[in-house]
C-alpha cells in the first residue's frame, strides 16, 4: 500500500525527526549523566509552551500548550545514547533518543524523535516537533556551558 493511500485512510505512518547536530564541550558520559536525571528536562523545554511539569528520577509528565498531556520514561542508557519512551498519558507512542558522538574536544549530539502516527497527526505535529527538538538541543548546549 502506498504512503498516500495509507495517509488518506488514516493508517499510521512512521515519522522520524532529527534535531540539528550540535557540539558540546563535555564528554558523552557527562551528557548522559546529566539527562539520565529526567527532572533536568524541565530546563530544556520552552516554559511558555509547557505547564504542570512533574518528574521522578526516571520519568516525567507535562502538558503542552493546547492541553496535550505528554509523558516519557528513561528506558535505556549507554555511554553514547539515551532512549526515552512515551508514557501512558501521551496521545501516541513515541521514542526520544539522544545520540552522541565523541570528538577530540567533547562530543556532538542530536535528539531523534520517532513515532507511528496517522497522516493527519503527522501533518499537525511534524514542524512543531522539529522546532522543539532543535530548541531542546540548543538549550542543552547552553545548560552545559
């Protein structure tokens, strides 16, 4: 079945969003340690778009402008990447991965967001999620200076 037919029927399609690559002046392990503490995500999210942020050591939930509940939990931690998966309150299943590459001066990294959503949802969220992923990466870079 072609992508256009799947989209027209509202059948889920795979969506992958990658933030820009940014350089960090810290070792990958320091970045992994920092974001393994999930409450630190509050500093990466745009305060004017987020409310009701609640976090434990390994998960968080918040409401995005428009009254959209989002939650995710840390499910995998390695020296060069972290993987988070959506929680029960999220309107669709997704994963968020921080990918890191060591460099001679620290590391480079990016956020990768993956989800299976219907075609209509993809049209609604793809651009805002790309903007959010880039903003989170930039805020992370600023937090670690």
